[in-house]
C-alpha cells in the first residue's frame, strides 16, 4: 500500500491571486517523478529471503566443483582419464534417474524434510569415492560411490520454488527472481571448476571433493533452516495427479532444454581443443569464464526489464538471439584464428543464454501442474545436463574428425535446434485443445 501523501499546508489569509500565465523561468508545478527502484533490492526486503539465498549459494557452488574434482582425483591416482570420464558419466546417468524422484518427494513432504537426508546420502557417496581412490579400492567401487551422489537435491530448483511461493501474485517479481537465480547458476558454474582446480593442484588431489562436501552440507543445512519461506508440502494426494511430463507442451520444452545443454557442452569441449591447438590450453578456462560472465551480466540485466508479450513469443526471441550470437565464435575462429577475438565473441555470445534459460524456466513453472513444481524444474535441469553430455560427446567427435575450428559449428547447430523446438512448442500450445461436445438440450415434453 503506497504511503499517504502529506497534507498541503494552508495558505495565509490574503487577497486571492487570479490564475494567469506562470512567470517566465519558473518551472511548472507537478507531481514529483518517482525514482525507479532496484527490483533486486525489493526481492531481498522479503523477510528470510537473504538468509535462504545465502545458504542456497553456498550449497550450489559445489555443483560446479564435484565433477572436475573427481576427474582430477581419479586421473592422478589411477592414471586414466577414460576411467575418470566413465565414472562421472555414470553419476550423471544416475542423477537423470534419481533427481526427479527426489524432487517429487520434496514436493510431497517438504524441502527440509527431504533435502537434508538426501544431501547426507550424497555427501557419504562423495566421501566414499574419496576413500576408495585414496586407498586403491577396485574400480567398480568408484562407480558405485559416485552413483550415490545422485541423491543431491536440486537446490536451484528449490530456491526458485520458494520465490514462486513468496511472489505468487506478482509475475514481474517472479521474472526478476528467475533472472537472479539464473545469474547465480552461471556464477557458481563459473567459479566452481576454478576453485576445484586450485584446491586439487595447490593442496592434494582430494581437497576439491572434501571442500565441496563441507560446502554442500553447510549450505543445505542453512537453507533448510529457513522454514518461514519454505513452500508448504503438498502431501501424497496433491502430488499424485498428472506428471509434469504429460503437461501440454512440456515434452517439446524439455527437448529444447536438451538442445540448449548441447550448446554449453559442445562449446566447452571445442574451446579447450581450439586453445590447445594454438598452444594455450591453460587459457581455455579464462575464455570460457568470459562466456559465463557475459551470461551472468545479461541475466541480471534481463531481470530489471519489464516482461511484455506472451511468454512463448519471448522464448522464441531469446532462442533466436542465442542461435544468431552462437555464430560469432564460429566466425572468429574461422576468419581470425585469434584467441583474443574468440574471447570477445564468446563474451557476446554468452549474453543470449541466460535470457533463454530464464524464459524457459518460467515456461516450466507455468506448465507444471500444481504441487509438482520441484519435479518439473528438476526435469528441466536433467534435460539440460543430458544435453551437456551429448554436446560434449558431439563436439569431441567433430573436433577429432574435422578439426577444432569446425567444432564451433556444433553449438550453432544445437542452438538452431533449440529455436526450431521453441517454435514447434509455441505452435502446438497456441492451438486450442479439443473441445468436448456440448450436451444437447432436452426437448420439451
């Protein structure tokens, strides 16, 4: 409710002055122009929002640390990058199966009640992997240990669910909150691998995994302790209805997330190979960090804008911009061969990925049946992770058979697939569904 305007003091008694033209040089009186408020400051004025966000950021940072730490730890101890890659791929496959089930339990029983024990199981899996690598256990124990980490809850999805609950009557604020969460994702996945590589290289190979476990447990405990902002559990009956996979337009939308993930996965592999070809493999991390930085900045800026028009049209525009900007790294690599020009191209290209993810996640929230929000967003993240794995494999194949420069065509193709899927989904959902036949009126006797 806006504050009441202050009362205007009475004018001293005297002869009234007739209305006439205002004196020259004096500005016309009018209502004060309100200053535009920072939409992000408005979010964190909500009681408890800052506390659960801090806990969530601490818990989300290890998501970018665990896979890099596992690869470094296993490769140094066993001397095999193939084994390290197979172990992490097994963990990803297990996550694709277990994560939606964990999210369904979160919707049904509440975030704190499920997230804490699920995190404890995942932490034990990471510690088991560390001990098995450290003491030379058989290879199969590495696969079993890393598969146990699949119970890690989707902390980003739980945070988005809290914003959706707290801001359920304000779509513009939900748009700002989703933009902030996407920027936080980019920041954590940008810093996580750097921190993991530093810890493993500076101290001992297991340091990245050990610190990641401590951060994950600490963050989830802090996040779960904020009970006032937690969405109420829906119970078994409320979450027993239609699966998010059966919602109209959802399968095509998840396929678009798969294609978007392929953009990320292929870009990472191709950029590392391209930098290696030019004798600067160590610069690949900094170049990829620029792409994430561009996406993070664009996500924060996108959150300050007032959304307009149908969401499906915005998603098409964002995926179209992503497909167009992904041609810049291909042109930079083909025409110049300069790492500096490539870095600038990746910085600009990354600016389209965050708006695409924000609009995609908002569509998932709109299409997910009531009471299944965590499950719906976890399915989107699972599709994204699957796309990252497929993109990495496809990008690696192209690099090996055609060359690193040609590899930049893979993220362009994946972005174009995401655009086509977005258009197909918009066409399918804009068509009205089949109407049931109206009952005929009974004739009068």
